[in-house]
């Protein structure tokens, strides 16, 4: 078995001459600081807008590989472990999975073969919402009203996902809980309302406390594993895995605006809600309060980094900001208009690791790698085509084991 190790790089000159130059000034000491490198097991998976080309980036080595997906324009989501990514093709009624070959285990990783497509595919009709919890995977089919379930352990052995009927076809939402139940939206068969959220098990049977809260629409959902939040025009719908529910009223200043996109930052242990009209707000379901993030009301993208610690916000004017995901305090901001001239037109996607931010640049066929602390560019990957969705897979770790 290999010895666990972490890669540390020390400049030779700094070691050889440390004693001789112990009286150096502050600038000399700063110059001797090792340049930080990306973790060796981080991988970035980039889907193309208009072609089936998929680019796998290894930023620690500044290398890339190209694969072919079944369709163009996929929405891409990492699985719970980060080993796999799901490619969701809503208009093609299909989902497929890509394997990074890297499996995280706490403080180290195992290498599981080479990067490749997994066997499992899904024929969900109009797949949209995607939810994971540990190894469990759930996809909601808007066109069939089914959950399509899979487990990471069987993605190379099961040919298809398991279809579980849970209600009428609609543009729905799903949350996977740690207790192996699911919170799913449920809509009346005809007409616009009512909407509700119910708890079902893996067989699609409703369990727990029956829903008593009806709303006029549901869009956006996030979970910490035991509690889920859903965006509705009437407020944020808080749903426990037991089925207990309540509405959290929006601040009066929202007017008729509501938060239609929700995310949970696992490391920050914080929910964020967002919409093009209401802006960005941290949501505290315990105190039922909303805290504006930087006073931002207009943005192009807003996402947590891969570990759910920092919140990345890209504005249409080209300004990129990084906020502490737990407090909403601003860490750094910088214009990236020198890299992407018209952010509003380019509509970049972004993700981030502990140390770096990655942004797609479709008009120029590039992916930019920025230092997360300063937002200065470190490297540019030329992928060609029109790179669009980007996710981090693999592991933000250097330690490795072969056991």
C-alpha cells in the first residue's frame, strides 16, 4: 500500500540560502513564497453549447482531454462523491454519466481506472431537476412525472436508472434526503394550482406527515440532507424529512418578487436564494430571516464553489465577486472584462475549488483559471468550440492511497 502523502513544493533557492539571507527585507521574503498549485486530483469537466465535444481539464498539470457526449448543450451536475458527473439533456429525454476515475475518501483519494463514460443511462422524459445525497441520485422527469433513481455504486453495471411514478407530469422539483426519502413537488392534474410538496420513499409511496401547505408555483430547491427549502411566490417552503412543513414569509421589501433559485453551501452550512428580480439573499430557516448578499440585485451567475464555502457572483458589467458563503461578507472583487469583453452576451458559467476560479468563455473557446484570492488570471485553457457548463469533479486533495 502506498504511503499517504501530500505534495509540498519548496523552492530550492529558499532552502539553500535561508540562513544566509535571514535578514532579508519583507519583499524578499514574499518573493521566496512558493507559488500555490491546484490539487493534483481536481478535474474540470466542460460541456460544449453546440457540439458533442466534452473537455476534461487537469489544471494541476495544465493538460486536457477530449471526449464525445451523446448530445450537445448538456446541463452538467457532479454526483455526491464528485467521482461522476451527470449530463442531463432535457430536450433529448436522456441522461448519461461520466466517470473521472477519482474517488474521494475523506482525507485521501483512490484512483479507479481512467476517465470514461459509465454504462448507466436514463430515458427520463424532459429530465430537469437533479438531486444527490451521498451515493444516491434522483432525477425528476417533467414529461412523465417519474423519479429516475440510481446509485453511484451501480453506474458501471446497471444499464438504466429505475423509474418510479410519483405524480402528474409537470415542471417539477426533487430533493433527496439522507434517510432515503424524497421531497417531490406535486401538482394538480389540471389547471395552474394547487402545488404542494410530498415525501415519498424509493417505491414512490407517500410517507410521513401529509402535506397541508398549498402554493401557486414551485421553482428552486436545496437541502442540507434533513431539511429542504423550495421557492414559491407565497414564501420559502420549509420541508422536514418527516413531512412537517411551513412557509417562511418574504420581507415586505420584496413586493411581488420571489426567490426562484435556491442553493445550499455544505461547508458554509448556509442556504442562498436568488432571482433576477429579488437579488441574492442568505436564508436562515431557523430565524426565518433573509440577508442581502452585497446588496446585489442584478447578476449573470451566482453559485457556491465546489465545497460550498464561498459564493461566486458574476455581474453583467464584468465584475466578479467572491463572498463568504456563511456571512455574506465580501472577500474580493475584480473586473474580468479584459478576459471576456461582453459578459452579458457570453453568459459564462463558473465553478471554483479551494484555490482557483474557473470561467468558461464561449465566444473565444477558452476556460480561464483565476487565483481565487486575487482573481488574477493564472492560466487559460483553449478548448475550441463554445465551452459552456463547467463542473469540478475528482477531489480537491493531493493525498492518495491504493488500498
